[in-house]
C-alpha cells in the first residue's frame, strides 16, 4: 500500500496517505499512582495491589512506591520528602497530577502533603487511605515515648489537631477511605473515615489484610478510574 501512495501522489498527499495508514492514537496514559506504605513497613507491601493494577492495564512506568523512614516526623520531614518524590514522578511521566494510595501511617504523611504543601492539592487527583489513623489511634501510645511517628499518630497530637482544622478534605482532590471493624491497630475504628470523603467499610479484616483483600483492591481501582 505504501508503494501505491508513493507512485501516484505528490508529497503533501503522501503525508496524508501515511497518516491514514497509521494505527489509531493510543489511549491517553493513566494518572500515575504513588503508593505510600505504613509504619515499620516498606514498598514491598504493595506487591499484590500493584499486580492488580497491572492486570487492569497499568504499566510499571505508571506505578510508583514511595519508601521512607517511618520513624520521622510527618510535618517536619516526611511530607516534604513525599512532595519531592511526587514532583519527580510528575517530571518523569509528564503527568500534571498523581493519585496517592496510602496505608496506615502513610495516610498522615500524604494528608499533610495534600493539605499544607503549596502544590499538594493541584498535584493530586485522587487520595486513598487504607486503615489510616486519620483521627489518631490509642495503640500508638505504646511507642510514643521514644518514637516521633508514634507521637504523631496519638489522638490529640499536633499533627492530628492541624489535620482536623477546617476542611478535612480540602481542594478539588477526590478522597476515599477504607476501614475495618476488626482492625487491631486502629482504635477506634471510627478514626479512619473523613468528612467529605467516600468512606468504605471493608468488613472484618486485620489491619494489614486491607492491602491484599480483593474487594478493597477492586474498590480502590474503581475509585481511581472515576
């Protein structure tokens, strides 16, 4: 067919002929997803969920896992490190926004970034919290004496008070949470839901089981596609 184009048409028409034979433009790339693990964990916890996203058509170039020292301060250290990481993802991908999916303590790190970083709300399309201590958890008192991150997770901490000020779900970001009534780490269970978010009951699951539950995975992927 190409030889036919070359033989019978001038140059300007050749270009049109070639364009007509080219495959249809690929679908626009998805919004990159940045996974943020919880306390005393690492990016490896996202293996199962990443595979679910890849089964949906995401590529490795659209899936990122932020690794960090979970014993540091949410507001003084970690949210700034996340901000730099998100900006690097945006530069690499050319995307204007990312989706954030956080587990447990990672929910506080990501919330602080979205709420208080100057670029947070404009750089994030969707925010997801799986079993996040969004209003604190009494279990954090067990390590609060020696660990800053645990202090940040205690009810009434500086981080908790600041995040609760004003709008809990600010900006045009779309927010969702998943919580379990059998979560042994988040106490009370009602700590997870946020006013203004789509709050989902995950059923009776252990704290870490939300990371691998099929129903939660399906719900998260459907939310990010909305």
